C-alpha cells in the first residue's frame, strides 16, 4: 500500500510598504517554505493569511488597516506583522479577531503564530528540516533555503512533482538574508535545498553585485561568501558532483564547517540504477580519501535506503562492505516505503517486510559501531562546541560514582550541565556533546571543550 501524502497547509501573504518590508516578507516565506508550507496566491486557498504592514505615514497605516480588514473578511484567519505591529492596540480595537500581531523583523514570532494557526503536517518524504527543528529554531541557528525543487527524477521520490524543477534564489538575496540573521544573533547557518550542489544551474550561475565585487549563483561562491559572515556554515543535501571538490579547501581554510551531508542512498550500482540516482560510486571512495586528506577533520553524514525493490542479498552485502570501507561519520537508514506517485512502486521484486527489517538492523549495528569508534578517537582532544541549552543538572557521565555515605565532592554540588554540538553535528539529526561544570555558559556560546568520554552517538566533556 503506497503512503498517501497529506497536503501541506497554505499561507497567503499581503506585503505592504517599503523594500525592507519586502525582504522581511521574503525571509518569512523562506522560513515557512523550509518548514513545509505551500504558498497560496489568493485568500480562498489559504489556511492562514499574513499581512506585513507598513506604519510609516498615517495614509500607510490606513492602507494597512484596510488590508487587514479585507483579509479578515475574505479569509478570517489573519496574522499581522511588520511596522504597524508596534501599534497592536489600534489593530486589536478595530479587528479583535486577528490571531496574532508581531512587530517588524520578529521572524520567530510570526512563524510561531502561523505554526499555531495552521500546524504543518510532518512529512518525512519532502521535509528538509527535521520535525523537531520546526519548533522554531532558536535564534542561535537558522535554516537558509537557497533553492526550491529538484531536477533529478529518482524513482522513489516525488519532490519534483510537488515542488517542481530546480528554482534557485538570487545569491545576493540569500547573502542579504544571511547577513540579517547573523546580525540578529545567528551563530550557525544551515544551508538547505533539495540539491545544494545544483544551486544556480537553472539561472546559469549568473553573477550578481555583492559588496565591492560580485558573486556567482554557484555553491562554491555562495559558501565562500557565507563563510565571511562570521557564523558557522553547514552544508546539507550535497550531491557528490565533481565541483564539490572545490568546497573542501574552504573547509580547510575555516570558512565552511568540515561537514558534508551527502545523500548516497545506496552503494550497489544495480540498485542505484533502479533508483535512477546520479551514480559513480566506485569513484566516491577515492574522493572520500582525497577530501579527508585535504580536510582531516571532515565529518561526512549520509542516508541510505534498505529493501529497495529488487535489492538482492548480494546488493545488500555490497552496501555493508562499502560502508565498512567508507567509514562515514554519521549514517541514517530508512526502510523503503512506497509513496503514492513514485515510479519505484511499479518495480518488480519488492523485498518482504521482515527481510527489510533485518537489513535495516544490520546497517544500524554496523554504522553505530563505526560511529562509536570514530567518537572514541576524539577522547582527549579539545574541540569547539556550540551551546544549544544549559541545564542545572549535570549530564549522566558526570554523576559521582561513590558510595552513598560519602560526602559529596564540593565541585559536584549543583554542577551545571550544558548540551551543545561540535562542528560534526547538525541539530536534531546528529549527536550532541554533553558538558559538565558548564557554569556561566549560555545558549549560542561557542566554547573549547576537552572531550573526556564517548558512546555510540555522543561525546562528554568539560569546558577547557
């Protein structure tokens, strides 16, 4: 039975006022699109309508109030943002039914109001942001969506039929947005799209003026410019095209995090062909070696599908030995599931559920062992950690291992724990670093940490 996809909620947008407000509107829409919303061109098709107001002159305020009134009459579910949001009482007095009112540039609050008014339907098949990441990313990290859609036609995927072909955003618009995010406190930019390596292909890598020069709509140029903004830059969904080799030196220079999220999906040439994946796997192992030579700290994460129709025992054993050789740092695996509209559903030789499950468990065991070995090698090293949260209770590895009559050690009294991520860890999908004695740290700090211990997924340490 193919999984039927729920349709995403739709947001209508009315944007008034100056170009700055338009940039804000674009920013909000990007955030909503990254969170799985579709846009509606009219009131009737929208689950909620956003009105980005202008409060500059009385005439503009009047226009804003009229636009709010029209949206309420036509749709009923209205969230107000923008400059006039500062005069919430005026708006409320006239339109008590407005769902939420936020001021200019309060992106999190706006998106929060939309999430509350029309909650997104979590959809693992097309979402780029992990479900947990939708509870609005805290200010210290932000998702930066650089394009929509995809030109690949993989047989298990329906993204092109939902999101269309690749449509890249202008590089200057992306950089302007990133600059604003960093100015507002973002310490880490997570670059996402359906195919980051293909960024700019559809607009022929056209250059745009930026600062004193220009920037091409190309992954390498974009990554280099993003790296100059002073935040961590993490690249997701990077297909291993040849030009990815040009991004590795940026990692060695410290402009981009030494982290690549590459959707390999499988290693067996036969399965990759059935998946209609752009594949040259033999070369990939060689390239992994070269990348590691250029940037020894590089962490490579990927995801794999097991139990794809027609996957034989040989194909699966090939995948296991490939994984053993590739020594990837982080691996996610999925059992193949038919999704309505995907051409793979029609392929012969579907793999029985229990065999799929057994293969899934074997991949998870192998990759957990590799991950544990890789993390154990970090014990004793000092690494940079971005703090995600600080809590009063120390992490488990720190609990004093003593008899219960022993007087508690003074340092263990109310030791403050904190949790963060190293450069090798994307939020919500990779491991974490648990700290003890983390007093004085706050969310968004980047600190040096001495690694004291590790397990299959996480590291444990203390601020150095």
